[in-house]
C-alpha cells in the first residue's frame, strides 16, 4: 500500500534512480526521534528492537544535514554520517 501511494504521488523513484521504501520512512522516524530526544533506548523501544545495539545505527549522523532537514535542536549530539533515504 505504501509503495502504491508513493507511485501514485510520483514520489517512488528518486532522481538517483533509487526507490523509496517503507524502511526509509522507518529509518527517518528513528533518526529524527533520536536527534530530538538523544534517547537511544526510547528509539529502540519505539522500533520494537530486542537489542539496543540494533538501534545504534540511528545514533550516527551528520548534525548539519539533520539541522537542514529537520531544523535546529537545542544541544543536538555530535556524530558521524548516516545514509539517508532521501
């Protein structure tokens, strides 16, 4: 159903040739939630992960990119980069 909505809205294919997926939406939710809360355990619980180590990928991102995408967050954490599904 998600794919069908994206196709009908003309948003399924990215300019790079890649395709959007429900996983991209889930990933964006996780990164944004961690970016705003800095609480990896909360994100882990919201995603239904049994181990926080599975969730730790969402704690590595480029703050400058996230600030452009989501706006500034007070005391945003420092980090490396993450591969966004944009």
